[in-house]
C-alpha cells in the first residue's frame, strides 16, 4: 500500500531486477521479466484488454524501461533495449534498440549490452 506496486503472483521474475523509485508499477499475470532489468516509476506491463491467455509482455535481459512507460500486450521487448519515458509500446521491440513515443517507434540503436545496469537514459 505504501509504494502502490502491483506485481501479480503469476508473473515470472528473473534475478537482478531493479524497481527504481518503486511507485505506481503494475506487472500483469503472464508477464515475464528476465534478469538484470531496470523499471522506473509508474510503469505498466499489462494487457490490451483484447487478449486472453498469455496476454502480457516478455521483457528480455538488460532492458531499461523509463518512467511512465506503458508496455501492453503479448509482445517481446528485446534484450538490451531502452523504452523512453511516457512511451506506449504495443508491438515487439528489437534487441538493442531505443523506442519512444505514443505509439512507440524505433529511434536508434542502443550500444550498451545492458542499459539497465548503467541506467543510461539517453535517447541516442
């Protein structure tokens, strides 16, 4: 209640996940988060409401999800990618890319192997 973080007990969490400023985070039932992922405040990893069964995102290792981002549906966020603040991601994100916007679109490559570990929030 104090932090207002809702992690469904059915989701799968890897090791080394960091919830930076852990407030307002929602993680859905069929979500999978691999190792070494950083998630900032007010992030939702949820469904679209149009799916049943396996309906939540799969977040691969080393991903950085910035504040206020919404990642929705049974999609895959490729390893070493970055999602910009306030973005709404509705489709797969290729590994080592940066996406931003509503809806999110690819704006470049992410050179770091694991932006989650360096907390590199630059858009380049």
